[in-house]
């Protein structure tokens, strides 16, 4: 499973889980749902729209009392910046790194443009973290990819990578859960019964 650095000490990931350093409560949330799907996002793109469509389809087929729906968004690799809160987008050149422009300004984004969408776009089926989380979606953020992003941002700003990494980990979007890697998150979600949907 690999090893991860915490406070300068490198510890095997399975030992960290045993020590309670990772939140795994989300696995039980998956198991309790009747309808379960994992939306794997190694890159930005349609993950939010696909998850939104899935939830809407389950409601259309089974009704609003569908017995529980769990959409898991596995945010990893080059999509990892999607899992960061607005404060990090404002402070660091994440928009430039992710090549994401703000539709309001046309400039590199200084906010997480995936956090919420206008009512008009929502009515057209566009997804957002805000809407999906209201529907009970679980958002997983890959710490391994976050470390790579931290190094890129630190290099651009002449900062210490470990400091940037710690800051990013403390500023995920509300409700997001940090996992050792997206691979770990995907495997756990599938083992808990999620269908795998590549995004």
C-alpha cells in the first residue's frame, strides 16, 4: 500500500490506519446504501455531471425513497485540486497549475469553480460538490496526489513543500475525506459494494 510522511516520520499506510490516522467511516456509509457507485476522477472533467446524472436517474427509476443512494467521488491525480477549498485557490496559483479559468473573469481561477453552480446550470443537469453533498455524496481526496500538487505549488512560489502539503490537507472542501491514495480509496469503495464508473 505504500508509506506516507507524517511530521517528518515515514510510516506504512496500514500502520497509520491501525493508529486511527485515517477516517474510514465513509466505508460504512457506502455499505448502508442500496444504490452505490464510485466515480473515479484521475483528471478534471465530467465527474460531477456523471455523479449528478446517476443520482437523478436513481430518483427517476426508484423514486425519492430509493433506499439510500451513495455516490463516491474519488478525486485523484490531476483532478486533486478540485478537492481544495476556495482559500487555497485564492492563496496559491492552483488555477494556473490546473489550467482552470473562471467563467466569470476569463482569468485563471482563484476559487474552486466546481464547488457550486448557478441555478440555471443546475437546472440543465450540471453538477457541483455542493449539490452532490446535499444528496449524500462522499468526496475522497488523494493525499498522494496532494503531495505532488504541493511540490509543484511550492516550487512556483519558493515555499517549503511540506508546509504547503500540510496547508492543503487542512483546507479541503467542506466534508471531503483525505485518503492515503486514490487507488486505496477506489479499492475500498469497490470492496464496500460500489459499481465502478470511470470519469
